[in-house]
C-alpha cells in the first residue's frame, strides 16, 4: 500500500535521526493518512479515498464535491 494521499499527493519525506554524538541515520517522515469513505450526493455514490488530514480538513471546509471539482479543474483528478 503506497503511502500517498489520493487528493493532495503528499508522500513520505526523507530525513535523519540525529544522535547526541551527531551521527545521522536515515528515517522517513510519513504523512498522516486515513482511509475514509465519503458519500457524494451530486454523483449519488460512495467514494473510498486515502486522504491526509490536511485534505480532510479542506473537505470539511469546502465539501467533497467542490474540492474534487477544484482538483479536476487543476487536472489532478478525474470525476466520472
């Protein structure tokens, strides 16, 4: 399962653990993703998406259909 947000495209970042002796060890910063089902009344269907909490807050603010339409206008997703 890829850890990539379906809407925003957020994915893991690379960084370092830094010890007291300043030894750097590789680590990953994972995005906060949740699998969530949304009902889109305009399409009259359920949509299951893996979204970041950032995208979820935007959906709460604008609504799922409006957010999907904005992303479709940018060319990032397709609504059927």
